[in-house]
């Protein structure tokens, strides 16, 4: 499994994904699930992926190929598309066409290779936008009412986001929130695993402002995780049980 | 949906379930999902249910009918069965036979009416035991390593249990933990809803020691929920973001 989350905040966007992939419990590996596409200062697009690795890798490869094609146009390359909405449409269509080709071969009627993606980006002159692409290629968008999107094993880490994340949350608090959300998920589900990829896109920067890989055994992450456990236990002891 | 949870602690067992049931979003009702069977001081059995209401109601009705049958034996009545293990087997077999009858009628091959149950109990002279009965009628048991069992919409409320619940946790802390676990679930999933049913079975009491229904708008529960939110936010502000 995977857990990946994106926050759309007033100050910018915060993105975090794990790297564990498994095809059966004896075939567990690490794969990057965060992909950056940039024309610095003009546009930035970050894609997080969850689900069938063969589908997500093929989708990313096709998007990359289309970008590198010398005859790339606004209809084929996500770095030339006229809007982020169009980018989301192109990614959704690519994802679906990859799955459809396998489905035809396997006669699996749409059930092959479930995969979903979070697409976050901004182009110069536009606003920041973040989309969740469903396995069928359709998508929804993060809004002020729903300033975060999650894919993969998302339930364990949702309560803390529900309580903390608002559009006015700072980028620093946003990073803390996604890391603690991931921490809860790592504790509750073995199939989500380190290392983690964290990226920040500041508003109007039109580039990835900050990126960090957090390795297994990272001292800072462990300290944060332990501090959060201690804070939860301390908070818990202060709660008065209903009479 | 449903969320129900049971803790098997050294001091006793703590059980909590919600009451919301839906058959389509315009047909939402409250149904009790906690059922008590007692021969006070001799044996106590509490069953929590999740899943298809027609299946769980029919299963409970059959168990009740078998208890009331004047010719009830140790093989038919869960109040006469020689062990809690046997009780779990009888409940699992009843659940499966209810589903199987509907499956035959509908030709649905085992997919009709998914339902699961938590069975907690003790009989005089035996130890406390707690089982999770799967839709197929097989089951697992809570142990020292895994002192809690959950059914239904269980993921949102798992992180706090993972962090807090140990066999040596007190009954008071156990109650706080399940109520806060339920609170996280209520906030994240609309299909789980108040009122709640809480029951405590103290060790060796062989009866339900304490039972409480927590209605929507219960002031004590709301105060507890708000105190927990405040504690989480306060704890969150103290966490130092990794550099």
C-alpha cells in the first residue's frame, strides 16, 4: 500500500508520500511515488501516486515521453498545457488509457491495476490547484472547505488532518500535520513504510521550494514522532472521563 | 456503517458501539448493536454487531430463541455452553447459517449480507475471553499482544488505541480510550453516529458491571471531545518541526 497526502494552504502546498510497494508480502520494495515536473518560475507540477506500480510507472513514463517529444504541443505535454485543469485532464486520460490497454488484454473490465494520483501545481499567472485523480481518470479538486487530499491507506491519518488543517494553517504547521498523519499511518499499517518524500511549493514560486527525503531511522523524524506520542499520552491523562 | 470496539484488560472488558445503520443515504436509522446475555454471577456474554442489519438481527434472534427453548442444551444455548470458545463457535455457526440461507436464495455465493461481531464474555471459573467473528463464521481472539478488537469502520479510531491500550490499562483509561477512538471516527465518517452504547464487564464479576447509553448532545461526552481536541491542538503546537 501507499499513503500520500497533499495540503492546499494559503501560503503554499505541502506534499508527502511514503515509498513502500508490495506485490505480495515477500516482494516488498521501495519506489519513489513523488514526481516533479518543472519549468522553474513558469510552472511546477508535482504528482503523487498510489496503487498498481505497473500502472503508475507507465503513466508517469508516458507523461515524461510526451514532454520530451520535440513535437510536443499544448495538447500533449503537461508542461505546455494552458491550465492546471487541463493538466489534470491529461493525467487522468493517460492513467485511464494505460489501465484500459491492460484491461482489454486481460478482459478484466475496468478492474485491472487500480491506481490514483494527487496532482498539485501552479503556473505563472494562475492560482495553485490540487487534484485527486481517481482510477477511472476523473478527478476532484481541493477547495477552501476541503484543503487536503489523500490517496492510498488514508483513514488512519485523517483524524489529525481533520482537526488541524485549515487554509490559513502555516507551511510549518502543515508539514508537522502531514508528518504526524504519516506517523499514525506507519504505526497502524505495516504496508506503508519509510523512507518518505516531502515537498513544499510556496505560493507563486512556481517551483518546488523545498524537498526532503526522510530515511528510515531519521533522528529528527523519530524525535518528532516520540514527542507526539508523549504529547498524546500527556493530553490523554488530562482528559476527565465522563461520570 | 458501524464502529464497535472491545478492550480485553487485566481489570475487565470495555465495550463500545455506535447505533447508526443505513440502507442507502435516505434511509438512516438507529439500531442497537450491543446485546447482553447474562446469568448473573454465572456467566455474561456481550455481543457487538456490524454489517448487514438483516443478518445480525436474524443471528441475534436465533441465539435468543435457542436460549428460550425449553429443551435448550449445552449444544444449542450460549448460556449453557461449556466454554466461551464453544460460545464463539456457536455464534459463528449461526451467523454463517443465516448468511448461507440468503445466499442460496439469491445465488450470491457467499457475498450476501457481510456481517461481523465482537463476542466478549466470562463464565464462573473461566477467564475473560473476547473474539472477533468474521462474516464466514470463523474467528480470532484478543490476546495480551492484541488487547483490543474492532469491527466496522475501524481505521480512523485505531491510532489512539495503538498508542494507549495495553493489558494493564485501567478500566477508567480504557473507557476514555474507546470514547476518544469513537470520537475520532464520528468526526471523520458521517455514517457512524450517536447515540453510543458503553458497557463494562469487571473481571470475575460474571455480569455487566456498568452500562451507559450516550445520547447525541450528551454534555459530558461533548466536554470530553472538546477537551481532547484542545489537548491535541496544544500538543501539536509544542511539537518542533524537523529542521
